[in-house]
C-alpha cells in the first residue's frame, strides 16, 4: 500500500471536507511502486489520471479514498493491453458492424501476416523489374468475377461512393431519388457525400415513388450522372415504385452520362449455393448490376464479400480511369495489407469455394445444425452448472451489415434464464476472451450460428466462469 510517500493515504474513510486535502501529490505517487520503474513522463501521466479519477469520484459524493496501489496497477495493465481485442460473437448477427463485420478466412489472415512482416511487390513487376500497377492482382480477379472492365480499391464503400461522385460529377448535377437519400451507421448520409464530392444534388420523385420520367425531367446541360443507392436498413413498403436499373441506364446512356450504382453489401456473382438462396439472393449482385447497364458500381469488401474493410469501384474502363486519376484516390487508396487479405478471398470465389469463407459458412448453417449446436452447448452447461435454468429456443438470425434487414435466418439459441441477465452479459463481455450475447425478455440468448471453429468450448468455459463469479 502506498502510505510512506509524503502522506499518501489509501483505503481510509474520512470526512468529505478533508478528503480533497489528502489527495496525493503527483511527485509522491511516482516515487513508489509500481510507478518508480516506469519512464517519468508515463508515470506522471498515470498518476495524474488516478488522482483525477479520485477527485471526480469525491465530487460525485464518494466518501473514501482509493487504494492507490491497486488503482495504479489497473491503469498500467490497461495501458499495456491493446484496446482492440478478440470477441466471441454469440449474437447471431453474421456481419456485425460493432464487432468488426466479416471475420477473415484463415488463409487470408496468414497471407496478411506474411506480407505485413516483410517487403512485397506492391508496385513492382517481378518479371521486368519495372514499376507496376498497385492493383493488378486484385483488380484482375474482381473483373473476372463480375465482368467489369476495370476496378480500383479504396478504404471502404463510403470512400468509393465519394470518389465516384467527385470524379464523375464534380461541379455538375447528380440526379438521385428522394427515396434513396438514406442515412446509415455513423451518420453517413448520401446528401452529405454528394455535397462533399463537389456535385450539385438534384432530388427527384418522392420518398415512396420515383419513376424513370422523373429522372428524364431533371436532365439538363449540367447533368453529370444518375446515382442509384442501395437502401441498406431502410425500407419503404406498400405503395412504392422504383425505376428498373436497365431503364435508368438506357436513359443515362441516351444523354451521354454514367449511372453510378452504390450497391452496398458486396455479393459478387459466383456466390455459394446456400439453403437460404431464395431470400439471400434478393440482394442483387455486382455482376447483375453491371449486366443491367450500370456504368460504375461501388460495394463493400467486409460485408457479404467476406473480406477486410475495403470499397470497390468497378465498371467501364473510361470511368474507372477518371476515378484513378482523381486527386482523392491517392488519399483513399488501400495499403498492401488490404490487398494481402483480399486476394485469398477472391481466389476462393474463382475456384467456386466461397462457401469456405467464414461469412458464408455462417450463413450456410441450417436451422437443424444450429439446433444441434445449441442442444450440445445446453447439455454441457447443464452438467457443469446444474443450478442454471437452461433451454433451447427457436430464433431468427440476420446477415447484418445493411443487407436484407427484413430477411431472417431460422436458427436456434441456448436460453439462460436468470434474474442477473445484465450482470451476466457484462461479465461475459468484459472478460477474456470477451463474449457478446443477446438479452431478450430478461434471458440471455447464446446463438451458435456465429461461432467460429474452436470457439464453442471456449464459450462454455467463459459461461461457467461467470456462473461461479456471480454465485449462480
């Protein structure tokens, strides 16, 4: 306990008026363990944080000074550990935005590690020794899979849409339906993207009904492009109308302007055959959009594609070259790490083995397989924690990432009935490894669909730990 250094007092209850006077000087704390062996600036930073935390606690009505040694030790451990850490996803949401979206294929992670820890032929042709194109490998594969003439890759789909708008319609008008002026996570708003890209937005139609004739009426000498936007999690049902893509493309081409299609989720073309195909493939593919006449298609790499965070711009050569030559591209392009992770994923698609990609493995799991996993977990927990009230129930899982928000995947979960559901969830979340579950009707739902290989047993051990911790 820190009590020998200039009057430092810990764990002592005192009157409120005297507590502030007993807060230690920074110089007192840094001369004691465990701070004295740290660099002076780091030790001082930690000491200031601990004292400030204590000050705020007293201001809020606290009546006791902390144990300084324990507080400082906890701060040091917090600083030593990376903030970004593994989470076991037992929520049933496959492309979970808050949990980092798509987990990588092992071969993609292995290739990423190899390229990250060495030099690579990022911009050199190994055959000629001359400088080569940064995107050759990834671009060739994407074009092969989608039928696009050209491709570039940027940081994410928001960057892809921004670059396409700026390169093709800067200082010109871009026509978009009012029903497609959506906002998605992180306050990403289509009108803001258009404005930031330097284009002048021309809204047509209404929220629920827009016709091809509305786009025609908005054409002017200053029209630079038509923009079509995937609605993400937003849906209008009932009395609705949206122009067919081919009609919109034909109109755009008649007037010599491109149709930009922000497709969002990133289903390519040669996607795996899965039991939910009739639902999942209502999510239009990139190849389909291009075949229907879209000149430029933007989509994500870390959603249904199953890769790292990235944004693709694919389509006609002339328009992709305009994007490549735009000053924004240099600011938005990806590093070698993204290409390293992407290529093994794309190879799986080329080999018709996309069902091996973790995202598709999860989406492919049948309701029966989820029930079997849930019963297996329930039975083990019942043996090890007989005091728990356990059940297996039917649930609906979702793809996530803005794709098919109304299309559930029939599934099953382990239901843990407890009056301490919030405490249970918090302890699972804050422990190591962290576990994310759902709470529904004061019960914990543990969804096996989104568990990766080897995680089931770890999940069980974490649940057992929390049961003991909470005395259940």
